[in-house]
C-alpha cells in the first residue's frame, strides 16, 4: 500500500526510503536513517547513557548501540528484498527504531545481581511510541505500537504450555505475526550475548514460534477460527433481543460530538448516552467548564449512566456511547451490562489530525501534561472486541 504525502513527510524525519528499480524491473529500497533527528528526541538521546546487561547485550555498553544495530539489521533486510509495499517498509523500520524506546524510563541497576534491567520496557515503549508518532496518523502508528508492545511475546509464548491458544490470541493484537516475527528476529540479530548458547537457544525459540504460526495458518493473516467463534456466538444469541451499539472512542476535543451529529443524517433513532452530559444534568458543572469531581459525584454519574444504558437497551433504539472509552476495562463493562442482548458492536474512533490542535481545543480544561498522559495510556481496540471499526479523522 502506498503512503500518503502527509505520512511520507512525517516519516522522512526518521528515515528516507528511496525507491529504485533493478535491471529486472523489480522495485528496491535504499534506506537512509536520520540519526541526528532521532537523537534530538529526549527518549532516544538518553539511550546514549543507558547501560545494558552484557549477558544479553555485549554488542555495546549502551542501549543506543543495540538500537542502532537492530535498525541497521532491519535496513539491510529491507534493501535485500524487492517489491515491498511502502507501508510495510514504514511499519517495519519504525518498529525496529522504537522497539526499546521504553528503556529510557525503565532502566535500573538491580542490587541483588549488580546487573542492569529494563522490566516492562515494552509496555513503556508502546506509550512513548504512540506519543511521538501521534501526528503520523492512526493507520501506521497503531500498527507500529502493536509490534513494539508485543515484540517480547514470541519468546514468552513458546515457553508456555498453551502456546497455540496464546498465538491465536496474539494475532488480534498485532497487524501481522510475520511482521512481529521479523521485528523480534532483527532484535535478536542486533544483540550479541556473552553466552553463545543463549543466542542459539533464543534462535530455536523464535523458529519454534514461526513454525507454530505456520501450523496454525496465521503467520500472514488471522486464522479463521475468530470468524468461527463469532458465528457460534451469533447462533447462541439468535433468540436474544438484537441491539446496535455505536461506541465512540477518542481523546477530549477530537470531535466525537461532531461525528455523532454527522451520523444522524441516516435517520436512525438513536439514544445518545454521555457522561459529560450527565454531569451537566446533575448540576456538577456547566457546559465547557473545567470539572474536578469528587468520587461521590462520579459514582452518581456512573449510576445514572448505567440506568440510561439499560433503558436505551429496552427501547430498541441504536445506542450511542459517547465517552472517551480509552480503556478496554470500560468497554468490557458495557458489554457485561448488555450480555443478555444480541449486540452488534460498532466502534467509531475519532482522531484529531494534530495532537497540539487537539489540546488547544480544550481551552485549558485539561492540563497539557495530563492530556499527553491520556495519549500514552490510550488502549486502542483489537479486532476481537468489535464487529465493525470505523476511523473518523476530524
């Protein structure tokens, strides 16, 4: 898939991918990584002073040395292939660059073994990646975030007893298990262990992961077992009352209200439920006012929200849930409340084109630091959550 001009201009800050053709007419890429720009980003700059555990990373004393080596392994792999899609190259290269960016905030020296560790760095890496790449847009950014977040998982899965089940679950969390395999392969090849046996052991684990993905027929595309599960669920729910639920997701100021207003032109009878509206109804704040509610007030808002949701379900109207809905636990809570209905879940994610403009729209209602924390902690939905997903750019 070709990239848009906006995506290319953003990605060009990190690296350029020049398209060339060989004598056989095959398209190749020449990659030029822009390290000066990358190291101007604080989370990357600090990597030059972050130590690594030589047991796993004797290739360099510093985290930056490992990241550079992984990126160069990825670059060389891309340059040896032909007819790769532009988006594939962008996602793979950015994932290689960002896979360990979370070590900027998780590196510490453990007194017990006097070794450097980075526990949970993949979780922090996803958050930081999302913040830095926000203006790249949903399509590329979230694929990169998924690969960054789960790049440690191939080893964890193969070591477990129920590896096959976990692989089928993992396929819903990343854009492609093949791409995840490649990112982990580059990560491994960019590492030099002080113990050659460890390197050999890791290589075997990764090969086991790849082979099991092939056996499960999900290395390139999701296994159809998810669709089978969906069809079984539909059959079990066939006798239950049918509901349509449109759940809007997006940061404050992204334009969810506008998107809902536009959707109303189809003439469907909708029941719109929104926590902000309930706060105004209860007199806790005025429209557009900064709100700092107490736990007691928020519990009351939840009580009213839940009652409205149940009433809407009985009415048979299309239910519109208009909240930020940034955490899966919140989305799952709605599903638990409507478990007695046969629900078609449509997720509509609304994203402002530029994060800074998104922040400005709130006119100081939310402090900038708090807003950026929301970006980092936003849990984007995975395919196993919804029946349909729509992306709206405001």
